[in-house]
């Protein structure tokens, strides 16, 4: 039986780094895909993507960086539209935060699926988290079941599977898994708004800090 | 009850023109979305898009033209990769033709869905054809059922519906419908490889010509 070949979506954040570490530990062939879509911290995330891929010695021809211009044009999210402020974390706010990018993960997965079809990869790994999340609808388990069903009809015969190793883990469990896999957590970047020192107050920082706190260890990246 | 607001995907070809004519006849609010993805006939299709939108007096702020760069980067199709020849039509070839762009329609629908969420549209209209098609998997009815299921979980509460008015029509029936709706068929462009006079031999030309032949009328666009 041949070794699975995975396209791993690597934003450069904690979750995608641990997902890559996990796929690497499975012994799968690894290709890394980084997607820019006009988000505020685009350049900083891209730097993190390359440092993480360097750590795993992913060769240049197995890294793809693409830009999804249409999300920037369409807007509708404070991650993209710099005239909308990024809210401070309010993890039980009920409503969707302004950082939600409408239908974003479908664009990311579609890019991964197109690449997978061309290079004959059979896994797409995405670090979506449901338990400790901002409540985005495209981080729900039902979303990934529906996307898998779409893959089954859109790429019949490709046996392409979406894998979500973190979906049901808490942020503390993700930090623990990352440490147990020796993932380069110090290379990751999660903050939604800053690029030198993480702000510590946006949803993404708050969730990340919660993970390290639960594990009782310090977060290795700098905060303001 | 409010009037539905539709995002209509308009490539500039026969099928998308008739789909727009159909949505217009329903009395729906219309927004038109044109997607470039590095295809050979990109500029000619964009011209057709604008001429068709002009015909229906779609104002500029309701037209969106986006470019999906990643499909060009990923390649894998003779529509994009100019080193691969576009095959002559062989409509019962069994295998997928080289013009298939891996997972393309998912990118198009994701763009439409993102725009729909931002402008609160509740219909996405796409001129996919199953009966007389090149056998692309993302033109099958099961694909649209799966995408609808994805929308239901990814945009809960948006009541966003994918509408495929042509899915079960033959090309002859599409030409007839277009004529009965006074659609500007002379403004459309379907050819996969030429931009001045249609080649008449690619899959797209062959299917289109079949439609006009079935209806017993001449195709109004120029052929080599």
C-alpha cells in the first residue's frame, strides 16, 4: 500500500503548525499550502508559514503560496477591511465576530482540492478547531462532513479525504499535542491584528493564550 | 414577501447568458459575477460578460469581476496551460477531456457564496448543464445537491440556494429557452481556444453548434 500524500493547509498559526506536525508524524508525504486573502497580518503569516515548512524540510516545489483576491474584493470581515476594527475577544458572544470571512474555508479547501487533483494527493489536512473556536460555521464538524461529501462527487475516483486532526481538541490539548510532537510552536503566528508583538486581546490571541495557560506553560512568542 | 436577490455566474457563454435571462424573467434582483482563472479566452469572455450585463442593464456596482489566480498556478487543464493542446470534440470519449479544470466550479460557487453573504443575496444561479456536457464531475446533479448541503451548514440562516435552471436541458432546449426569453445569444462566446472567430471544433463549440442545429436555426456568432 502506498504512503498517503497530504496537502496541509498552513496559515502559520498554532493550529496549522500542530496539524502539520501530526501529518508528518503519520509518515505521510507532505505538501504545504499557504493562502493569503488580504488579511491584515498576511506578511507575518507568510513568514511563519515558511519557517514552519523549513522546520519540516518541505522542499520549495512542495510549497504553494496562493492569493485569493476575491475575498479581499468582497470584504465583509474586519480581518480584511481595515476600516473595521478587530474586536477584543469575547469568546461566548453568541453572534459571529466581525473577523469571520464569509465562506473562507471553502475557498481554502477548494484550492487544496484543485492542487490535490493535479499532483494526485489523497489527503487534505486542515487545522480547524470546533471546541475552542470563535464560532465560525465553517469550523463545525457538520461542515467537514458536507465538504467530504462534495469531494466524493466532485473528484470521483480520487479517494480524496479531508482530515481534521484538531477538530475536537481544546486549545490546551492542541498545545500538548504540539509539544509531544516537537512542533516549532515558537515559529507560529496567530494574532489577527499585529505583526511584531501579538496583541494578546483579539479572539485568536485569547484562544491561543488559553491553550498555553491550560497546559501551564508560557507561550514562546512575544506579546505587547 | 421580498423579491429574491440572485448572484448569477456569467462566463459570457451561451448557458450563462440563458441562465441570466431566466433569472431576469423570474423578476429576481440581479447581480452578475464573472470569474477569470487564466483561461485562454479570458479577455473575449469578459467582453461577452459585459455585453450581456449591458443588455440587462445591470449597473456597475452589481457587477463583480474576479480573478482566481490559484487555478492558473495549479494548472492541470488545457484551458489554462497553453502548452497542452485543446482537443477536438469527442463528446462520448468516456474519459474526462483535458479541458477539465480540477474542482473549478467549487471555486466559482465559493466566490458567489462569499459575495452573497456580504450583500445578503439568497440565490446563486449557475448555468451548469448535465445532459449535453463534456462529462465534468462538477456538472452532475449530485454535485449541486452536495454543494447545497454545504451551503446549508456553512451559511446557516442565510437561506442561500443554488439554482441550476439548465441542468436537465439539452443544448437544443437551451437555445430554444434563450430565444423564447429574447436572450442576446449573439453576444455570447463559448469557444475554448479562439477569440475572433469560434473554432467550431472544441467541445464547447461542438455542444453549442449541436444546440443550434437541433433548433434548426443558425448560430449568430462567427466561425472560422
